């Protein structure tokens, strides 16, 4: 669609950091976030203490809360300082509450419900137009803080462990399906279920995704899932994390048992974001095992 989306995005990023104080402060703060790393057998999981993410991690996303708040992805409600780059039916925005060193939100130009199936080919095209970035989608019950407004996000590819883990753990892949245009694998020994679609053809990725979607357990509007996609060396890699729960019990717990972790793509991809310092200090290996086992679905 537009070959130069990436350079337009970079230009927007630079200009927003110059002209938008909220974004500048939050990206500057990212340089000082604390990170802990837990080593498992063949991979590690990071925990990032990021107080600016309280806005998302602590978000109430029940129907009443969503219906009564102004939608922050609709242009009319955005801060005056927030600029955009147009891409087809979408508007690319700098995410002012970042996790990644560069973090974008790509919102549909019209207010319509978050859903993956009708827009999967947009996600595939978007990852082709943003090389070096990971394009991701949070289902309406799997971490999207605007479940009423269709959007993707994109962040620096190498920042999230999933793609590197998948490349390194080649002996832990189990083939689920293969045709002339795509191959589908699951990654074993990874604490959570992840399925990877590989294809050199955009319609191959879409067809494989539609097949996977059809075998996942239905839930309200769509099977619970997080999805991320990148285009590397002439090939798409799409990672799908099937989910069975939105938040772990620790989210609602009280006192010393509470851990404010609200799993979405970033968490499933290997970085647990914690907005409360005391929770960050307390979180341990067993908590990570517990959280993944509660929210991840088996195939
Ligand atoms: Zn909206």
C-alpha cells in the first residue's frame, strides 16, 4: 500500500517527541524503567516496572465503563498535540504510554468494534509496510483498552522476546499444518501456548490464520487471543496466543497477594508490565508460571 510508511512513522515519532510534552516525558521515562529478568530452561521472561502504564493495566473495560467514557482513539477526543499519519483506512499515532522504545497505535479511521477476522489482511499488509516492527492485536477481552475501537499497535521488533525465542528454539517446534504456501507450528516448552504461521505469501498467512481461528474455542464475538506479526527476510511470521482468561486471580487479590499484571500481547510475548513498584519488587518466577498457566489456552 505505501512503501514509505516506516519513514513517515519515524518522522512522526521525532516530531511528536519535540512537540508533545506527555509523549516526550513518557518516552524519556522509559530509559529509566526497572527491568528484572527470569531465566527459564531455553528462554527468559522480563518484568518491566512502568508506572505510566497504569492507564492501561488498571483500565476498566467492562461495558458500562467503555460506554460512558469518550473514546480516546476517535479523532475528536484525541489530545490537540497528537498528530497522525494516514495509511489506507487507518491512522497511525504515536502511543503516548509506551512499553517499546518506539510504540505506535494504528487506529481504524472509524469507530467500530475491535475484531481480528475482518481485518487480518490489514495486519499482514501493515507488518510488510513496517519492517523491523512487530504489529500486534489484543482481542477485546484480552488486553485491548479500547475494545470498542478497532486498532493495532506496533513496537520495535527486537524488544519483545517472542521472535528471537522462536528463531532460537527451532528444535521445540511441532508442525501443526503445512501446505504449498504456509506452515503452522506450535512452540513447545514455552510456559504458554503459541502458534506460529510462516508464509512468503500474504494470502497464505491469511488462509492459515482463518484455519487456526476456526479451530479455537469461540467466546462471545471471537476466540480469545493475542496476535503479533512481523515481516523478516521475505517471510511473514505471525504468532497467535490462544487465551482462556483475561486476567489472573492475582490481579484482583488484596494486600501481599496482589500483582497488577494484565496480560496482553506484550506479556504473552515475554515482557510482563507492572505499574506498581512494590508488585514489581515482589513478583517471582512462580508467579510467572502461575499467570501464564491461568490465561493461556491449550490447543
Ligand atoms: Zn473510537
